[in-house]
C-alpha cells in the first residue's frame, strides 16, 4: 500500500537527525493513515509495536469490513472480534464467510451484503443483529421465502431489502414485511422466479421497488395494484416481459411515480407503439431512449438519483453478463459512456458495478475472451483508461478490484494495451499484484499476463520488477488461489518466450517456482500455464537447462504426462521434447523415469488430438537419439503407438513418428517389433506418399536400417525352430517390400539424362546440373551419430545396389554444405575412411548411375568441408 502524500507524512515524522520516526506521529495522524489500509494490512501494521497496536485497535477504524477478497473463516472472525464492537457494515462472499460473520460479535451491525448464504445462516444472522437497516443478499437459490419472514420478525428497523436469485417470494413473507417493517422504503426482488406482485401492493411504505429479471409476473394485474402504492416514486422492471400497456397504466395512474426503468424488456422494445406511450412528465428509461444525459438534464432529488444510479449500474452489469447479441450498437452509442459516467459517481457500490460492467461489456464473445476492438476504442477515446487507473489506486478494495479487472481486460486489446502502458498501468499492475486481496491480485496479474503478450511491453514489465514480483507471488500464494497462480504463471510463460527475459526468470528462481507450482496445484489452468512456462524456459539458453534439472522441473514435467487434462499432457510432452534435444537432458529425463512415462502417454494417446500425438512422438524421437533410450523405448512398448502415429494423415504427426522409428530401427532388438507390429507398410506408405519430403526420407532411413542391420548375426531371430522359420520368412518379405519402396524413393531424385551426362563427363558443370534435384532442404537440421555414419559407409559395400544408392544419397544429405551438422558429419566420415570407399564406388563400372553420381556429390562435399576447415585454421 502506497500512502497518498507520502512525502508530507514523512516530513512530519522526520527527526532533527534526518531519520524518519513514524511512531512519533500524533494519534489522529496515525488513525488517518490506518484508515487508508485494508483490514488485513491494518491488522499486520498493528502488530509491529505497542503504540501502533493501540492505534490499530481504535474503534473508528473498524466500522466497515469488505471480506470478499479474503479467505474469511471462524478462526479469523474470532481474532478480529475485539475490534468489531462498532462494526456497522460488512460485505462477504461465500458460505464460509457468511457462517463466520456471527462470530465477529458485531452487535451494532447495520448493513450486510453478500452471497452464497443459506436459510439457516441468514436466519441466525438477522436474529443476532436486530438493528440491521440494509440487507443485500444474492444471487442465492438456497434462500427461501421463510428467511424473508425471519428478516421481517427480527429486523423492525429495516429500510432496504434487496434479494436476488430466490425461487419463490410468497405472499405471507411479503405481508410480514408490510406488518413488521414500517420503515422499509427500498425493496428489490431481483432475478427471482416467482414473486407475489399483488402482495407487494400491501407494503405501503415502499418508495423504491425493483423486480428486474423476475419471471412469471402478471403485469395486467400488478400494474393496477402498484399504481395505488402511495409512496412509490421509483420502479425498476428491467429485463422482464412487461408490456407497453402495463407501462402506460403505471405512468398514467400512479400519482407518486417519477421514474420507471425498463431496460432490455424485449416485449416492450418490440412494440412499435412504445414511443407513443404518454409519460405524463415522468421519466421512462429503456434501451430505446437516450439515457446518457439523464444525470445532468433531469432534475430530481438526491434520494431518487442515488437509487437510479444503483439501478442503472446493476441492470447494465446484468445485461453485459448475459451477452445479448443484438446490443453492440447500444454499447457503442451510449452503454460505454454510461459506465464511464457512473464511474465518476460518489457511490462506491455504483462505481464498483460500473467498473465490473465495463470489464464485461467490452468482450465480443466472453466465452472466447475476445475483446471487441470498437468497444475498447470507445473506452480509450472517452478517457476511460486514466479514470480506471485512478480508481485502481483506491483504498476501497471492491472498487480497486473491479477497476483493475476492467484495465486488465482492456489490455487484451493491442491498441488499448499501449494506452494502459503509456498511462503507467504496468507499475500499477505490479504494485497491486502484491496485494493480499485475492481478487485484486488476480486482476493485476491478469493485466500483466495480457500485456506480456506484446513484445513491446515485456521490457517495461521486467524493468519495473515484474519478474521478481510474479515469481514471489507464485511462491507466496496457497494452491487454492488458482486464479492468481494461473495469471502469474501465464505472464511468466509469455515473458519466458523471449530469450533475454527467460534468463532473468531462471536467475530469479522462476524455474523452481513453476516446478513447485506444478506439484502443488492441480488446477488445470495453473498446470497448463506453469508447464508452458517451463517449455519456454527449456527452449532457450543452455543456462536454463541445468537450472531446470536442479529445481526438479523434469520430475514435475514427467508427472504432468499423467495429468487428467489433455492440454497439460500436451504441453508437458512438448517441454520434454525441447529438453531431450541435448545429451545431458536426455540422460536426466531417462533417469527420472521419462522413457516409461512418455511410452505410457503414447499408448494412451492413440485416439487423442493430433497435437498431443505429435508432441509425445517428438519427445520419444528426442530420447531415442540415445542408444540406451532407444532400446528402453522398444522394451517398454513404445513402438506400436509410434507406428499408429506414423499412419496419421497429419504430416506434423507422422513426420516426428518417422523420425523416432528411424532411430529405433538402428538397434536390431527393435527391428523385429517394427516388422511384427506392421511397421513396414506404414513406413512404405510414408516413403512413397507423404507430403513431407523429410518424413519420406526418414521413413526410407528406417526401412534401410531394417534391411541391412549391422550384420546377419544381429538380425538372426530367436525362438523355436518353427518360430525362427516364420520370423525369417517375415523378415525376408519385409526386406523385399522395403527395398522396393527405397528404390522408388531414390528414383524420384534422379534425372536420367543429367546423371548419364555427369557420368561420362568430368566437368563440374555436368555434376552441378545433376545436383539440382538431389538435395532435400528439410533435412538440413538432422544429425547422425558416429555409429550411424559407419552404418552408411558399410551400406556402400553392400551387395544390394539399392542400399548402395540409398547410402550414398543419405550421406549426400548429411554433408550438404548448407546443413547445420554437415561439418560434424564430414569429420566422422573422414575419420572412418569414407573417401576410399566413395571413390571406389564412383569409379566402379558395375554400379548403377545413381550410385556413382551420389557418391561423386558426396566426395565433392567432403572436399568442400576440408577446404573450409583449412581456411578456418
């Protein structure tokens, strides 16, 4: 909490030696400072010293409590009860808070407002606080008409009663109010199913009545009854099916009525005669009328205007929440302006509802969280951003929370986000994110999440201390504060997408915080965002890798592969895929049980989304680059699901599955599984018909490994004599099929005329022409091990001309001068004596033309890499 006029107070407290002694301030000054704090901070500050404990216990500081943003229970109520002797107003949210209010011992309570309360709790509450003047409860479908009777019996001084969401408001309950509450002037039965309208005609003291959103009202009857209420001056029938006839009756027959609100009443609005209704000098407000100037142009008493502003803000908020599709014009023409006008009202509850309504109405489709750019522009152009930012600095946490939420939502629009940032919104978000009020912190961290989408705001968030704040929030809040944690993790995930800020997050302990969060909080949104954060952290600098391992991030990610939420499993698999691209991480993932977890995930994802299939196949591909992991994947049952994924119509899925099968096929222990599980036809299909040339090449690589192995003994099947015969036949058939598709694949890169010319000519131009069709650009990132390079060199000595051609073709791809790992591959080949074998192959008179040309191109590539190496030296 930052005090306004902090420098003024500091001068008052400053001693001669220049030190500031806050305890030296007079009591009245300290009370004023304490009054600017929420009750949580007030209690904490009181505990710092004896002098402040006395000041903090002052009864004048505890006349009202807003508990909605806190976890308020009986234990906390008992600890606060000594301070609540003079408590007059309390606002609460949730059944637990409602039950705890009775333990505050606030015998002077005058005003209660809350929701999620039961009949029994409400009855007990009113029976213990008989001086209540204002009761506002709902929406609550657990409150019955019996509670209204209890209110009438126990609260004779009641002036205002607003209940919403009740199923039935019966005649005997309303009659009880008429009989026992003579001062009751403001009644609201809002969004109720059934209300006895005739009985309301018995409450002769009522001056303001709202039945907004109430169903099953017999308007032809109640309009005749209500027009006889002697004191009725304000009536709200918004969001009902009232007719123009009933409206006309009320306006023409009621002598006292001055204003009738009928916003969003479909029957009334569709009646073409509505504009001919005689208002008799009274104010009729509907979506068909101009409401914008009502506050300045319509002269009325403060009492009426106070009620009208509450009704308008509440009704507009309800309309915004219901998201009717046909009201975009209304919001743009006057709805946004109305909310901004209501924000400047002196009534705190009106300001709060107006801010909440503004936060809601700017959505084009709230279900998809899409901001309507036109509405966002209207807010910005009418000065809404600085107005909301000023309210966000209010010490009243209800207003603070609602205003911050509105700014947060606006920040999802790129143009509005720039205005929020320019007006100092980032600093305000970071300060409010530290609030102990859950609603305020969630709204503020949500704003940082939205702003962090834009690259232009990431630097400002970081420079203002946003990363440190977000990491601290994740560490400090308990796992049940899912909204705060999801927004904080989402903001960190966005920031981590940038390499620079990813490093800063790792230094600040963000990796450990996110990993701990994944383990402690099982809420879906939290796990998705925390996992996404770890993915982005893992995708960047080498520095983040070791940090991730030390902080237990790998264990957390592996655990999330078993999450009940597909989105979480998908992101976790993606993170492990990124991490598996380095040798050290591959070993760490395997040591932490990653192979088994990913195989299990693959087996359970046969009918999952293509995104999840692609991520888990990619993770297995990354792990399979290690021989030990490759064997483990086969042993654990990873081959069958990979074959299923390789059969996918999505080239993103079958490409990574083909890559994994390529690595797995290198080990002879996996070859028989691939054959027995039907892998050959699937790989053959990819080899000949995939839209991805990279997938076709890797499928051909797997088929080639299956055909050659590293020796006949290694491929000898095991088992009984009959079983061995069957497997041998099966393997022979697989080899025949594989060679057929490998040959067809190679021929797609052959130009017979150019190749023939290159064979007979020693000119460089002839070879250049032959090269044009030989490279697969998509394979330039592939990397082979020393053993794999040795396998290809061995293939050059094979008795099969098809395998020779494919070996030369493969080495051609891996030594492509534009390839990322070409120099590494060339070095391995030179060390393995590949030049001698290639020259013999290129010079052989018995080899097919494709073998010779591919061999010549590989030799030229090796010569190029040798020259480049000498030049660099």
